[in-house]
């Protein structure tokens, strides 16, 4: 609870969800709620969160600089 209060608006929530393994579940819960709003279907349409939405892609410049030591995240 303290983490929610202290860091609620500082952009840490996504990383907590990622660490706990519930990004997809939580994003779909939020999308389901948002789609009930009058703008929901127009804004989100048939959008759903899936496994490929969990990790951000590694920038190509970083991949190039690593000289093959790192590879792109799955799904990107």
C-alpha cells in the first residue's frame, strides 16, 4: 500500500506488474473497463494485451553495439 501511495504517479506501476508477472492480466482488466466508457470502443476497438506487449524492444543501436552479445526481446 505504501508503494502505491508514494510512487503512484511516478511511472513505477508498469515495472511492478512486469516484475510480478501480471502485465497482461492487468492491462486487459484496464482495457475492459475503459471499453465501458462512451469513448472506449472508438478509442480501443478490439485491442487486447498479449505476451508480446510485456517487454519494450531493445533499441537497434544497442543491439549493434553489443556485437551479438544481446538479442532482441521475443515478439519484437
